[in-house]
C-alpha cells in the first residue's frame, strides 16, 4: 500500500497543493497540526504506524520534508524507523527517496535531508537570538518594563519557555493570537501576555 501523507497547520486550510498529481491508489492520511509535534504523536502518524506494524505499507509519499516534521532529530528518527520496516519515504518536492530500489538505505538522501534540517534549525535559532537582542536593546533604551503586574516571573524567563518561544515566533511572523493559541496549545490569555511583552520591545 502507498500512503500519501499530508500535514497542514490549523490555519492552513487548503491542502490541495500537497495532493497534486496524486495516484488514485494512494491511501490519503492527513494531519492538521504543528510540525513541532513529533510524527508518531500525531493522529495521522499513529494511523501510519498502525498500518506499518500490520505490514501493509510499503511506501509513504510526502510533498516536502517539513511536512514530516520541523525538528531534525525527530525527522531522522522517523525515517530510521521506516527504514527498518523497509518502507520507503518519497519527498516529492525535493525529489528524494529514503530507500534505494534494492531496499538499502539511500545515503545521499539522508545527507541532503540532514543538511536541510540543520539549515531550518539554524534559522529558528537566529530568530530566537534576535528576540533576545531586542530585549537587550529595549532595556538599554528604557523601554523594557520588566515584571508584568500580577506575575512573579521575570518576562525574559517567561518568553524563554519552550512553548512561549514558539508562540513568539508565530506572532513575529504575523499570525493572529487565536491562531497561535490553537497551534501551540496555550491559553489565549497566555498568548495575549506574550504579545504584550513582544510589543513592548518593538
């Protein structure tokens, strides 16, 4: 069985781009979730795992690498698992296959996937560094107000929490607060607080 795996975030309602030129024999499995969620913790990922354990999947088609995940370690772990099951993953956009025709691991694809994953992680790291630089500049200019009323937590420590950093990244890219709350899984009030601190630094 060939599985066409599609992932869109909760704000990306249109998944037709990922379905272009689809083979009618594919079984389509779709997730609407953040790419930060590990593959096998997603509902679609769990379905594919179940089918794979039953031995009925021989190939997974994915539009591009970041649909599988946005964390290099999780991507490589996911690919390694399917390699052990002799299930090939084809990334359409990049033209990569994880297994060769004889079922052996495709070393070139593994290298390219690793490089692209590292580049993505470097970009996220630079975004976080720019955020911290912004805080430092705001402090120097007297625009950093410090602790918000009603909390004992330092705003810097608050922003550096893993989920809060992800939320800050989305807000900086122009996503709406309600959208970010759904994607990250945080309460809207928490997102509002993150946004207030963000605005203080701009």
